[in-house]
C-alpha cells in the first residue's frame, strides 16, 4: 500500500493565480462579469447560484474566498454561508442591493470580511479582494515546500534540491493545480478544464498524460500519483513506492 510521507515545513501562502474564489450569485450578467474580471487578475474562479451548486463545488474544490449575494432564491446568502462555515471557515464578502444596517451587522456577525452594496466600483472590489487575500493568507514572502521541492509562486520559480527546475507554462499550470489540491484526487476531466482554456478543443487525456509525464520527469515521480480509472493526485510519497 502506498504511504504518503508526512509533509514537513510546509507553508502555503498563495499568490493570486493560486487562489480559488467562489461566486454565489443568481444574476447571470453580474456573475459572469465578475468571473471574467477576477480571472483577468489571475484568480481561479468557480460560480454557482444556489446551495445545491455550492455544495457540489465545495466537494470538489478547496475554496479560499466566497463572494455571496444576500438575495438568493431559496436559501439566502446568509444561510448558505452559515452552513458553509459549520464545516470549514472560509473568508466571505457579501453582495447586496440592500444597505440596511441590520443586514450589514448580520453579515459581519457571521464572520464576513466585507459587505458591499450594489452597484459598486469593480476597481474598488478588486482592491478589497486583494487586501483580504493578503490579510487572510499573507501573500508577501510566499513559499511552498513539498519534499525536496520549493516553489516560489510570486516568481513562478521551482527549485529541486536548491537547483532551479525549468517548467513550460503548461507544466507550471499543472503544478499549480495540484498544489491547490494536495492529497485530493483530481479527475482527468477536472484537470483538463483547469489547465486549458475551453476554446482549446485539442486538449484531451493524451495531452494531459504527456504533460504530466514531462512534469514528473523534471520534479520527480514521487509527487504525482496515478489513481487508476479516475485521474491523479498530489501527495508526497516515498521514492521507493511505485508510481
């Protein structure tokens, strides 16, 4: 049985490109407009518009910040966030067209980082998210240590035993996705969707396998495990184990 070795001295302090944001909003124009703006800033963004969709995202993704509209059909944003934080604390921003003091106080009492009234400036919105990321995750001096690998997200630099590893943009993107999901099984379809733009219709399981094999050859085969019939997972394991 493969044994995942204990991860020591690991500090995950993410840059924008390694944050996963979840937007919970039923206004499709606003939802996809915010998604586009955030992705242009380098964030990874998922969207949903009700509690059922939120539950699905949380089962497959590690979310770093949730942006919730208060006025949602069914369970409102407050109730959705209350149920989310009963499982895991996730920083949140509430969005609403209401500016009543009671609602604002309720949002902060639930633990929200900020409460923004519509309409709002997208530039101010992006600045607020950047500030929350720094406050909650400490962007400055970010470093990820996994086994004999050291990753500096701010510089997109990877060292193996203190020697620099030269990765292609696709290989680095694959590494990023795995580091956002340590010890989590990722399906091949999920990886393909995370790595390649949806407009790139030639990306398939063969392209994924080739790029993962190249990445393994550069960083070491002990990091990326194959989960047969499903996909892959990142988990530091002994080099004596089979890949």
